């Protein structure tokens, strides 16, 4: 009787340990972007890459997008 109990106990704790190990190793999702950070990064990206330069030449929208994403990923701290 005691052997059955101990066997079940070992199986249960082993399963529980495995579940905990898997949950700790699972990748975590990124934090949600808040509106304040998005506005701040948009302003920075527009200042760094304005729609029209003084010569009338349009800037590259892809560069502006990369700058914006970099700003979001670094919580608003971007080095040019």
C-alpha cells in the first residue's frame, strides 16, 4: 500500500517538475507598446527623417521605419 502511494507521489512530483521546467524555458512575449511611447518614437523618427528635406528631395520611408522600430525596441532611447 505504501509502495503504491510512494510510486504515485514520485510520478506526480516528476510530472509537476517537468511542467515547471517547460514553463520556465518557454519564450516570453514582448511587452505591449503603449501609446505614449509610440507617439514619442514617431516624433523622433519624423525629426530624424522629415517627409521633405530642404532640397525638396523625399527621404527614404524605409529608413524612417527602421528608426521608429529601433526606438520602440529600445523604449525611446535611440542613437543615430
